[in-house]
C-alpha cells in the first residue's frame, strides 16, 4: 500500500513567488523565510507552516 493511501490524500504547496495561498520566499537579514500550506482531503485539515532558515 502506498504512503498516500495509508495517510489519506494530501496536497502541499510551497510559494516561490507571492500568490493568493502562500507568500513567496523572503530574504531577511541573516535568514530566508518560506511558507508551505498542507491540505488533507480525508479530514479536511489545513496546516500552514512557515520555515525560517539561517543563511551564512
């Protein structure tokens, strides 16, 4: 059984440029920020995740 079938149908989107669902990648002093939205059709759950990664 595939991982998608075990966990229900999932979809995720990450923004490289600004859009209506997610913001694009942003550069800040010393950091890069990216946003992802995760949607699961089986439960109807929607999660928004924001990642902030340090840049050397």
